[in-house]
C-alpha cells in the first residue's frame, strides 16, 4: 500500500494517481524530487470498506456532512499504520514532510477538483503525520458540495483517494 516516488510512473496511474505518477516520472528523469512515498488507493479501499454503502447513499443525497462523518469514523488498519510508519521512519529521524490527499479522478474532462485538496506542510513526527493524513482525508466536500461530476466520480463509485508524503 506504500510506494516510493522513485518506484512509480505513468503505468501506475490507477494506483497512485496523476500527481504521484508524475513525481515518479520526474524522479526517473533525474529531476530533484525530494524523497517521499504514496499511500495508494488500495489503502483507501481497505480503510473505507465497511462504510461504502452508507457513503454511496450520502453522496447520492449530496449530504456532505454525512459523508464527512462517515470518513471520520474510519479506523486505519494496523497493517497500514505499520507500513506508513515504517516508510516515514525511512525518511530519517525528525523528517519534515508535506501531506496531501488527492483523487485518482482529478484533472479529467468530466470531473474537476481544482483547489479542493488540502495540504499540510512541515509535519514532523508520527503522531503529527497521522493527524495530517486524517485531516487530508476528511477534506472531501469541505467547500460544501460534492466535486463536479460527483455522480460519476465519487469516492464510493470507483474514485479513490490516495495520499502522498514528501520531504
């Protein structure tokens, strides 16, 4: 569920999304990409499996508050926690990272998410990292509406979140 920027590229788009894939492509091309990793879409799917039916219903009703409450109720599985914490530790003691969530369906002709993702900068320490990951995952609909094209590109209908963390 964790992928390092240096190990991904455009052929991993569905798993790591456009920004993650592009960071990998830039790293492979020799551009100075800071070390970092992506928490992939399978992590989102695993973590939200128990709320999918309710999430679909909330999105169908455009009930953003309900959708956000459902996402806030998710408990991160222990194996995912361990994998993320191990990746963070590999960045070095006291690493400062940026955390951002984004969707695999970003930047498509039929769905626009411009300006709808929150970024958290200068995050240091495992507890702060998890706070930032949780906060980034809760931003869905914080502007009071579902993303444009929500009926075809909503979290419970094949559109998946992933997070990236970089130094």
